[in-house]
């Protein structure tokens, strides 16, 4: 009996839909004599197959230059080439037995492997020395190469040259490129310039101006709607070319769907015969009965009025539409349903025998109304498109003109011109010959991400062979379930379409595998049950139950591993964060000004994030996620590629989010917990504090009277250490300069030079000398060379290393280097003027996140750090522990853009139109919209599939309750019924706590040693004896709430952490609201901490220490004692009559009081030594008093 369709789908490996063994699957896939399409699930080894195929081609005698491998990113191309060279190097140097095993694993029989071993050992040198070389390229890289081989002197006949200069035609298609044309990778700036050209054009052209004003009736931001043509202009060009080939004008063809639309609002002609007939039927059906309700009598009167008064021609539209709405208000509700008062049982009983005719007439009126409204929606859609096309094409034409003037092409131009070359009869034969002479073997990776243009180009090339002649071998590998790039024009349906075409014309073998080598059994069970529970149309495309290699392996556990923790795997849904958002007014409370008698407190942006109003639910989710990571890592062991087991570290964790919207909240939680991380933040380089410091320095060098820029660089690590050395803190130094500015009424730079001229202020002399040197060179050196000088003279990397938390060091150093590279790479480093460079930087800031410079990426480095990524960025990656955060997010439906009808089997779209979203589509596009929505919903499931299958062992899902109900289940709601019980997760955490593993994670030095560079503090100026906490590394260990800590320890840690951030009583409530949720405390313990903080703040004896009247307040103040040891004071307060050194103690008893007293005495000795060395700090010889603060609000003075 032959296997059923379901059995075939469930088979781990199939060949032409028939089950086969793994060995047969590999043998067919890597056979160089056959064309093959491979549909392979996540973690099945697609890249392994592709590299193996290249090896088999080389073993079969193919020249390296005859092989073309195409993928979608440069990184993927580099990785593929690196993996091939690694394999070839292994074959060249490995012992014979190992080399034979490698060959047999790639589909060769033992006898074949022995026969080819000698050639296999020569392939490494052959590939390295090959000229031309083996090509592993992106689609656009290969298209660019094809264009450079084109016959440049010829031009397509449909693009005539205008007066010998480059131009575009009216459909926005680009001019045929010149041989010297360059590549424009970043297009947004040029689009911005073209937008201003368009606005200037609209200002002169009244017709274009009228179209733009019409658009404003539909959308508040017409630019967003029109920009969709930029993203999909190639599809528009294909549509326009296809319509021109049929003798139709493209815009008329685009508007043809509304060809019968009237020129005016169709509702103006609402008194049509069907309505009049329905009104007459109602009049005849309703008898004159005194018990009829007011609604029926009102309807009857309006029907009589409607028949008696036909709207005369020429009446103002407002009046006609008013009458229309007035009439139907008596028939229908606001939702378009017949009013219940018209058809309740009593009224129908009074109407009697004519009630059927009456109800039918009401239904006819309702149908007439809905038909009028549907026609109105279509009429509005027609108006929108009639206005949008001229505006969009005018903007696109301005953009193409600017490119033509610069003689550059963008990636879309490259796709279009390559397609034209291979489909134009004059060029096709020539290009076919050039390509055939070069490539005989084609390999395509991640084919599910292909767009119709790219497949059309490949198909045009391959179709040129016909059925005769020596055709190339074709290898396609991909997974439609992982197609997640529709926003980049990818169409997952092309995989099946291309596969069918290759089977028909190239006799390609169709392989499929549902077997993964990555995911744990429990994860695959969740994946299978989750997606099989969905209707087939909503599942990831072509989904079938998967199997995993983990089901066939029983790896031994490391000695001493608890059986509970060893079994921890699967998918777990952590309870949703349910706290309410922060109360209104929090932001104002946080930034409340302090009295002038106290020193202003500056937030160090290198250490502390901006105090925006937080979403408390998001803070709670992020904080819980950080605590989970710290608690779970000690329970996990990881299997290496060599089969060895090792303890998990931070590098084994990946946090995935669907969008970057809330990425900052997770970054802040990781930083607060002391967890090293890197994130996939886009366009963030110019917003980082260290780069903003450098931009402030450049602004000062361009304009020395920029007071704000000078203040920023003085507070930054450029000069903060020397100010701290001289004044005890950066704030004191800035205040000293500010007082000089106020006294002399000068600019800050003038006041600084004045201070430097006095012999008693050497610190300002040093700063002036440094700044004057940079000012002198700013007018002579290019910006890159100037920055290079600043980096060297200021030991900038060393200074920032000393000022930022350990978890940020690598990222900050990488960002500083990235900015230096930007100065060189920005338009070839030609901006020799500092002011011109700053103008360019200002323009870059205004760009979208897609084109603004990114932070330097550490992802993929050797650092053991948590990776915080979007699901799209994580494609192709894996990790033992994946945290799927913000899983309750639901995307917005129906954004403004273009709606295309392009079936995969066609060469061009059949229809194209602008839409403003889900509303206003009209009946004529409803079916197409439903098709697009179905594809979007399926891609959302594809994205979830990609997210879950990144995990090798464990998935933790978190989120916050969603306030909106879109009618569709969120990822969290989908996953929860199929996830594992939280009891298992809690048991593992409890086991880790009992074994002390969670505490052991804190002492895992390898994580921080791997992440942080060696100490280079010796290159910095000496730090001060007294340093403010803004310039010292905070003690993150004090803020980590370990599962092993007792309740008393957790209470004390949280209480201490909140108090150290409160300077005066004004800020207490805001700090409590912001900081306390960061500690993962149960509700009861959190209330105890809140009460203890309030008791301290409100105690009369402690009030002077939290008052604006204090002369100076320092928290977490670091001191060096006589032995060079670093000590930290909880609180130092200078009052008018004394200094107070205060220490927070959660529990004070007779047993520990003596120790606490001795500790404070040591603090006093160290502080007194500082004052004796610098008597100007204490001219009145104030005494130094000591005190302990308890949670009851008591002050215990130590004498």
C-alpha cells in the first residue's frame, strides 16, 4: 500500500513526495549531475547542504569560476565562503580516515571517496588560486556584475535620449546607465532632496498642487502614502511596461477598476427607482393605526416626503447629502442595521397581513443604502488614486533626475536594468552567451526570500536554453515557513512556483526534510502542536510535523548535575506583567528643581538612562526577564559542536522581540542587573552618549562661544577626571566656572581662559592648553585626522573605559571607533571643515533608523554576552536559551501603501492601486485585500516559527497584558496552551537556589573577563581621592536579587538601593515608583520596603539629611583610605555646623553595633585625611559626625 499524503508529509525526508532515508536524501541533494530543489525546515542544515554541493561540484571537475552561489546578505555570502574554505582545508590536512569520513558524509560511497581523496586534498589550493574565483554573491552584487558586462553603447528603444543628457520617462523609470555609473546604497537622503524638488514643482504647477490638496483630504501625511511607490517602484515599472506592451496607458490601466465611476459623489443620486419603490411599498403596507410607535410613523412620513419631493438638479451637495442622511436615519442604526423599533413583534402585529411586504421594503432600503455607501467608498478610492499617481510619479521622477545627474544607480535600478537586459530580444542572446561562457552551476540559498523580480531574472536566463543544449545545473534550497520579508517584496509563493518550473524544464528533483538537528524534543512538540492546531490556511506555509535529532540521542549529563535541572527544556510562558502604568506627573516629579543652596545633580548619561515616564508593566516584564536569566543560567548545561558539555553563560542567551519599540526597556533592565549584552539597535550611533560628547566637542571647535557644548565636554570623560582631582567632583568644578561666568558676564570659554590665567588654577590651564591645541588644528586638519588626534591626546578609549559600567565597555569602545570610521567614510571623508561635517551629521540624525548610522555591532563576536535582537535579525542564528519578549504585541492592520495583484506565475502585476489602510477599500478591491491579509497573517505565523526554532533547549515567553483587542490571538495566547507547566521551571529555579548555583553565577568571572578589555587606567589622569558616583562603576552586585537571598537580605538590598538615589524628600515618591519595581520582590516585601523608605524620609531627626537646606549631599561616595583601599559611604551631608557620614543598616543589634561603629570610625578617618590635605574644603573646621539610619526612621549617632 502506498503511503498517504499525510504520511508523506510527516516523513523526515522525501524525494518527489515519496519517503526516503537520510542517506538517499543527501546523495540526491549533492549529486552534481542533477538539478535539485530542497525545502528544509529550520535547523536542518541548509548551509551544510549548499557547501557540500559546492564540494561535490569541485570533486566532479567543475572549475571554481563556473560556480555561482547566490544568497541575500553579504554576511551570509562571507559565511558560506568561509565554511567552504574551512571544509576544503580540513580535507587537505586531515588524516586519511577523517578525510574519507567527511567525503562519505557528503553522499559519496566508500569506493568513490577513496578514488576522489587525492583530488579532494588539492581543492583548497585550487579554489584559493582560481582566477576568476568561485563566486558567492548577493543577488544585487551579481546583478551589478551583469550590468558591467552589458553592451553599454546600445540603449532600449523605449527610452529615447533627450538632447544628449540623461533623463527619465513619465513613469519614473531610470535612464539606461552609463559605463561610469556608480552604486548608491543609501537612498533616503536623495529621496529627501527629491521631495523638496517635488514640493517646489507643486508650488508652480496648479494641477499638481490640486492633486496634493486632494490627498490631504484622505491622509494627514501624504508623503507616507506616496513613499510606498519608492519601496515598490520596480513592481510599478513592470506593470507599466506590461500595459504599454498591450497598447494601454499605465495610469489609465491602474484606474481601470473604477472606469465606470461617476465624476460626482454617487450618493447625490440616492433617490433612485429601487428606493422609490421601497418607499411606496412601505406607504402601502403600513395602516393608519393609533398604536404605531413614533419610529414607524416617522419612517412613514419620510417615505411620503421622499416621493413627494425629488431633489432638484443644481442643489448644493451639502443639502442633498443632508437629505440623504436624514432619510436613512429613520431606517438604519449607525452600524447600518434596520432599527429594532421598526420590526418588533408589536409593530409587525399592528401592520398585519402586509408585514412581509413591509419587511421586504425595509430590507430593500437597507440594501440600497449599503450599495450607495459601497459605491461611495469606491468613488473615494478612485479620487485618492487619481490624485496620488501624479504626485507619486512627480516625486519619483525628481528622484530619478537627481540620480541621473549624479550618474548613480540604486539597487532597484540594478534589478530593473538586469531584467530588461535578459528579456529584451536585442540583448538576451548576447547576455546569454556571456553568462553561459562563465557559469555552469547555479546555487541559491534562502530562496523563500526571493522577490518576483529576482526570480523573473533567473527564469529569463534559464528559459533561454530551451530544451536543447548544455544547460546549467541548478540547486535551490530554502524554507517557505521562514519567509518573513514581505516588506522587502519577498513572496514565499515563488518557492513552489519556481520548483514546479524547474521540475518541468530542468527535470529537477524535489527534496523535502522536516528533520531538525537543532531543537530539543520538547520544543518541537510545542511547535508541532501549536501550528497543527491552526487552520491550514493560517499555518506557516507548507507546515508539516517535524522531528528532531534530539529524539534519537541520549547524551550523558555531566557529573553532579541535578536530574531536575538536567531535564529542563521546552517552551514556558512566564506570567504576564500586570502592574499599572506610572501615575501622571511622574516626569515632573523626577525633574523638580532643587533649591539654589544645594549643588545641582547632573545625570551621567554613561551610567544612568534618561528619566522618561516608564510603562511600569514594561519595566516589570524587563526586570523579571533579567532575573529569570540570572536564575536559569546556572541550571543549564550546553552541548558544544564536539559533543562536550559545559555550564551555560550569558553568551548562550538570546532575547528576541518582534519590533524595536521597547528594546530600550530591556537594555535598561539588563544593565541594571549587571548582565552584559549587545543589541540590534538600528540607527543609534549618533544618539549614544559617547558620540554625542564628540559632537559637542566638534560644535565647540567650530564655534567656541557655544556655552552648552563646552559645558557638556567639561562634564564628559575628556576633562571630568582632572576636574574631580581639583574640586572633588565634576559638579563642583562646573559650578566654580559657572560662578565665574555669572560674575564676569562672559561666555564660558572666555571665563575659562580667565580662570586659567590665575596661577592658583592649574586645572583650567591644562584644560585651556588642550582645547587651544584642538582649536588650532580644527582649522587645518580634516575631521578624521582631527578626531584621531583627539582620541590619542585625550586617551579617549581609556577614559571612557574608566567611566562606564563593565557591561557597556566593549560597546562604548566599538562606538567610538565606529564614529572615527564614519568621519573617514562619510562621502569619502571629503568634509574637511568641522562645520560642514556637523551639517552632514545633522542630516544623518534626521534620517530614518534604516539609514542613520548604526551602533557598532558586537553580535557574533567572541564576547559572552546576551544578544538582544529582533526576530528578523536572529534569522540564521541559534542559542540554547531564547527569551521571546513582548509576545503580546499585535501589529497595526492596514497601513497606507500600494496594493498589488501579482500571482507568482505572471511576469508582471495585473493590478496596482494606492490604499490608505483597511478602511476605504471599496467592494472592488475587497477580494484582493483579503488575499493580502491572508498572506500577512501567514507571514506572522512564519515569524513565530522562526522565533521558536532559534532555541536549542529552552524558550521562555514573556509579555504585558494588551489593552487592545484586534480579534486575533497574540503570540503569547497562541503559545500558552501548548507550553510546558511552569511547575517544572519553578522546580528548576528552586533546585538551583538550594544548590547555591544562582549565587555561583555571580562569581563566574569568565563572563566578565571575556567581555571586558584589560584595565588601561594607567593611561588616564589620576582619579580623585573623592569621586562622585556618576564616575565610578556602580555596585551591580548589590542590586542583583538572587533567588538564594533571604527575605531580610532582599529587603535590605532594595531599601538601600532606593535610599541611595534619593537626594531630597521631594524626589522620594518618584524614585520609589521608578526604582523599586526593578527589584523582583513579592508584593508584601515591596510594601515593607516602601513603608521603610517613607519612615526614613518623614522622620524629624533625619529631615536635615534630606533637605534642600543642606549645603551638600553626596550618595554612594567613594573614598581611598591610607592603605589605598576603596571605601564607599552611603551618604555624606554637609550642614551649616557639621559634616555627617551616614550608613543605612536594615538590622542593628547589640551583636553587630560594635562592628558598625568601627566601620564608621574608619570612614571618618579617611574623610578627615582628605580634608587635611585640602583645607579649602573645610575652612570653618566643621566636626565630622557619624550616624546609623535604620528602617524605623531612627538615627543612632556614633560618638
